């Protein structure tokens, strides 16, 4: 009687991450599959309006969603030549936040004074040039200030620069 040789391979478990899910940005997709190493990939971005760009066979593709903001159902198949696995995730394309700065007390300050700059609400902040990370900052030096605001979906936007300048020297009046 004859014998048979069977090759067993580890299964593959499809997984992926995405980044830059903001309107007008190109979204990056990264294969994060585990188990046996994938040798081929099949992506369907759930965006039929993008035509031939709606699918990819790259390991880590990029896609610009054509229909604008909304939720897209992305299907990813990882294949190692013996087994394959599929995962489906919803990707939400969002608007970036509106980045504005409101100065408290005006845009002029006297020597020794300070000004408070406040951003609109966001999930995180990066004030330039000093990289402070709160919604409001107190500035004690003149200069140009802007803020990068990131919302809860990870979309970011940078405000126009707000210029804080030194006001005129105070006038001291002697009375009486």
C-alpha cells in the first residue's frame, strides 16, 4: 500500500489598519494579517464611483474616496496560497475641523502683559511655535501663533496665523 504526504500550513488571519480618513486626503491601508505570511492581497474599497481604483492587489494600497464624506465598507482578503481569510470594516471619511483662533483681549499687548489664545473644540491641539497641547494658551511674547487641531476621527487642520504684537507704549498723565 502507498502512503500520502500532506502539507499543513498555518492559517492566515486577515487584518488591516487605515490612516488619513479625511475628505480630500488619500487613505493609506496597511496589511496587519497574522498567522502564515500572505502572498497575495485583494482589496475592495466599497467605492464603485472610483472606477478601476476601487480595487487593489497591493499589500499596502492607498485610495482616495470619490464620493466624499460618509461610511465605506472595505473588504480585504489575505491569501497565502493555501488558505485565505477575509475581513470587512467600515471606514468613515470625515471633514477636517475648522481651525480658528480667538484672542482674548485683542491682538495687542503691552510689555509684561500676556494674551490668551483659544482654539475651537477638538480632540487634540498642537500650538505653533511652542507645541503646547491645550485648547487655550497664554502667550507672553509677541509673534505669530497657529494651531493644528485634530478631531475625534483623526482629521487635522491648521489655522491661519494669529499675530500678537506689542501695543503702543502707555501714556502716563500727571493729574493735578
